[in-house]
C-alpha cells in the first residue's frame, strides 16, 4: 500500500514537472536524452534477448521522460491529449523497432513474392498508425498549436524538397552519387526531423515565462 | 490587436497556466495572446470574454496603425 502511495506521488510529481525548478527540468531533459540514446546503443550493440528487452524498456522510459521534460522546459503542463498521444504512439514505436530488428532481416530468406512484399512492408503498419495518431493529435490541439504544426509541415516540405532537388541535380550532373534506395528511405525521417525541429523552434519562441 | 487579457487575468489572481486550463488551451497560447503575438479566433475570444464576464469589444481593440 505504501509502495503504491509512493508510486502515485511520483506520478503526480512527474505529471506536474512544469512546476519543478528550472535546473531540475533541464536535468530531466538531459537524463531523458541519455536514456533514449543509451537505449538505442544497447539495442544495436547487443544480440542477447534479455539485454535487448532491457534496452527497449530504457528507450520507453527515455521517451516518456522526454515528452514530460520537453513540455516542462517550455513551462507547459502535460495535457490529456499529450497523454493520449503517448499511450498511442509508444506501442506503435515498439512494434516498429521489433519489426525492424526481427522481421526485416528475414526478407532476403523469403522466396514467395507476396510474403516477401508483406514482410518488407510490415514496418509500414505501425508507421501508418503513427500518422493517424498525429493527425488526430493535431486536430485536438488548440488553434495556435495547429497553426504551428501547419507552418512546421510547410517548412519541412520546403526544406526536404529543396535539398532533395539539389542533391538530384548534383547526381544528374554526375558530381555526386547517391543510392536511390537509401535516398527514398531517408525521405520520411528527414521530413519528420525538420518538422520536429520547426515545431520545437516555434514552441520555444512562444514559450510562457 | 490590443487586448486586456493580462490585466483581467492578473485581476483574478490567476497564472497563465490556470487561465490556460480554464480555456483548455496551452500556456504558450495565452502568453502569445497577452503579448499581442497571436490574435485569437472568434470562438476563443468569446470564451475569454465569457470567462471574464466582459463584452468582447471591451477586451479587444484593433491596433491604430493596422486599421
């Protein structure tokens, strides 16, 4: 009972991280990044099932802390929609990692074309779910946040499109050589990264003090 | 657009976070409205007016230079 009480108090303290002193909020953000990157390092550096399971737990803890700490650094509380987004995205994220680790390496060994295509496209299932979660999340944000998301997506399309076009022109002039498969695989991560950075910048500019 | 959101919020003794919770918006949105960096939509402006029991035109007025 006492343990449950401590757990509940801990949850409440993390839930109101926006009221922590600044150094603690920034400390939590650094810890979240350490857990997140450390988790991936553990995951990719080890083949043992137990260590990989532990790494996934570390990644989940890092991601959860990252969401709370990012909000807290911006003096923002975690709202119900943020919790909903986290609850929806975390399992999808874990499924994506598991498929990438355990299903994608099997693609070369599969002979049946439709089965091979299904295995190769399997990571798209969690990604499509994440896309649906993001659309619902943005629709449930307030009006200024929706404008920020719109601006961020516009910036992402523009930056990735212009960089892609530039690299394509360099490749056409035979000044640089790019692997087409790699380039196609990089489109979504590049869009997501620029979108995330643009969103973070807009939120930092308008953060409450 | 000029507004009296900060003045009315402080008169109620509320922080930006408390007002944000009342309106179900983020704290940064309240901050941007108070600093004149974001003009709220009509539904949000009416929500604000209703919360502070004010007429909407007494809370918001256009900048002279932008008319």
